[in-house]
C-alpha cells in the first residue's frame, strides 16, 4: 500500500502525455487506485499542493474544480497532518535536509507504517525509512 505524493496528481492536470512522459505513468497509477486495484494513501497536504499549483498555472476556477475532484477520488485514503506528523517532519528535515513539504509527505507515510512512496522527488531517495518509486 503506497503513499502517493502530490506530483503524481499534478502531472496529468498540467501536462499532456506528449509533453511529459511521466504523465502516462501517473495516469496509470491513479486509474489503478480509482478502480480499486491499488489501495493508496496521501496526506491532506496533497490537496493544498494540487490546488495551489493548479491555481497558479490555470486559474482559480480550475483549482476549485481539481480540488473537488481530488476530495472525491475513489479508494484514496487521507492522512490528516497533525502535530505528531509535523514533529516527525521536523526531525526528517534535520536528519536528511529535506524540503518542508517533502518532509511532511514522508512523515505522513512513516506515521502510518507505509514503507513505499510514489514520487518524482529525488530528495526522498536519501531517506532510509522509506523506499521511493519513481514515476519513470
């Protein structure tokens, strides 16, 4: 049961398969989750990242639409970012020099005993507590 990083949701929204090869793999992962073939987790931070990035790239209306779609995503389990996860993220930032959002994603996964994260973020490779599966 993997943790799904925000970039897996963002690639198919912002890019066409012809522009970005990672779009196809992202779509396959998301379709597997929707069909119930893959059970997956993500954190509430993912919603924030997707809506923020889509708003910057495509405008407010599209951001609202994509945020609503994300909230209704079938077979996706949400991890609420709380003080425990933030504390763990702080420790991960100190230990591995991660960016804050990457640290929150990794801490969210570790908090739920998830050992695999699907992500395009190479910085996660240095974290010994989790295995990153790249999009390509």
